[in-house]
């Protein structure tokens, strides 16, 4: 598949705009790497998850709220995930959370979303090493606990690392897609 044929749908929910800003950075980075305008953004506040049917490659952005809760825009469509046909679709995730303030629930929503996507038989890419974070536990860890199930961002405590992490993750995604 050439860069001109790639169509990526990036769906996110954002209450405080941090997930939205991360989504826009991912979109910009991927479009720069691919040299094409192939990433379409969808804010779940305005768009329905049924739009995922238009794409073979999906990126989902979610934040964890309070004590392991799902962000409100995702929560309003959570039951709809079970109706999505993700079989054979490539899906990557990124999540935002507060590793120090909510160390026992860091990135839990990311892990819950990943579990729903895997149950729909999607092909998941973009696992991210968990080094460089301080947290107690997370539902977003792989079985061997060496990686998060997607890019993990903490704009509350590690904002200065967000841009570089997005840069590295986007390059990783392109490599995994080729």
C-alpha cells in the first residue's frame, strides 16, 4: 500500500483539550512522515464510532479520568464499540493519564479500550515501553508488563516528553505498517 493509498482515521475524546492536542500532533507527525494528507481526525463529541468503517487503519486516543474511569465522550459511545467490525483492521492506541496523582489507575482507560478492540479481532500495533514512568499499576500493560498497549502520555507530569514520544511512536507505527 503506497502512502497515497493510506487512509487513517484518528478518533479521540477530549475533555480538557490535552487529548485533542495530542491527536493533532499525531496527525501532523504522520502526515509529515508519509508526505501526504492521509490522517482524518474525529472528535467523539461530534462524530460517531460508526465512521471507523471508512478506514482500514485506526488510531484511538483516550484519557483516563479519576480512579480509572473512561473519558466522557468515549463513555457515551462505549456500548457502540461492541457493534464495530474491526476484524482485520489495524488499530493503534494512545492514552493520557496522571501517573503520580493516580498511580494505581494510570492509563486504565487505555487498557480497557485495548481489550474491547482485541475482542473485536483487530490487529493492534504501537505497543510502547513502560520505562521512564512512575506508577503503581495499570490495566494498560501487556501480559509481560514490559509495555503499555499503546503510547502513554502524561501531560500533567511529563509534558516536556510528549512531543518526542509522539515523534518516536509515529515512526514506530509507520515501521510496523510496512
